[in-house]
C-alpha cells in the first residue's frame, strides 16, 4: 500500500533552474495538496486541488505552478528557482467532503536552491 | 496572518510526565481540528481529531480538549514516552472545503528517559 508517493526525495538546483516535483496517490482521493515546511514556520499551503480538473492557490503560491494531471497525480513546478524556495515540500491527499481534514502525506522532497 | 496559533514552540518533559500543547484559532467557520505527528525525515501523520460539538476526545494516552467559546484546543499526552518525541502540529479546516487545511507552526516535543 504505497499511499502518497513523491519524487524526487532530494534535489539541488541552481538559481534560475526549473524543475517539477511529482506526486501520486493510490487511495482514490479527490483532494490533493502541496505544502512547504520551513523551520519555525510550520506547514504552509502552496496550492491545492479539490477535485480532478480544479486547482486553487493557497497561502504561499508565488513562484509555483501546479497541474492536476488526473485523479492520481498532482505536480508542482518551479519555473525559475530562487534560494527562498529552499524547503521541504510535502504532497498530501484526502478523500474530501467530511474527510477533508484527514490528510495523508508523502515522505517529502528536500529541495536546496543554491 | 496565521490562522492557527500554537504554543509552545518546544517542550521537554520527563518520561511518565504529561505533555500539553495549546492552539488557538479565530475563524469560527473551522469545524474540524486534527492533530498531526511528525517524526524526523517523515511526513506528518494524523494522530487524533475533534469536532467543535465535543469538548474532549481521548484515544489511548492522547486527549484533545476543546473550548469552543474561547476558540482554543489542546493536546494532552499522558504518561509521555521517549517514543513520543516528535513534532506535533495542530490544524483546522472546514469539512465543506470553504476553508482549507491550515496548520500551526508546530511543537517539538522531547521526552527524556
């Protein structure tokens, strides 16, 4: 039972480079999220997708784009990486509806921008 | 503007002691309050959750107390064990999805043997 799978687990980028973080879930969940975790800042919502075909901005969307490719996959793209985007990124999913707050998280992607 | 305020930032307790983490919120639209536990190098995992129509929920050594009028809720860990050492996040959401799942800044709990 894989749950939520994120790739890659670690990445080092140079300033200005682009990359896409991949996320897939096998729980048939409707809703998917991207969070970033920084020391002392908790988990901050970047983007979320309430259902296949919809996406919406969270608390810190600047510098990011997302694509809900299908019900299973939700990717996060950094078009021009900046050192301020150095963080640990978590993808999560939930069934939505009355289960909106019961999120399942991936193992995270540790991104360093130099 | 932080929607869920959590304290303390860090907490050290002795084995067998009680760990208490507090959270407060402003948005009365929130109707579901989960707590997540995160071990180093792992993603957060749902620990326990409560709805505002209940004042207390207990699961094993973990208890959530909820004060709707004060807009506060807290996590109590009874008989704390070294294996409980982790970062704990409180969170809030509206089940209908009008407000998204938002988190406090986290509390790093260390339980000394």
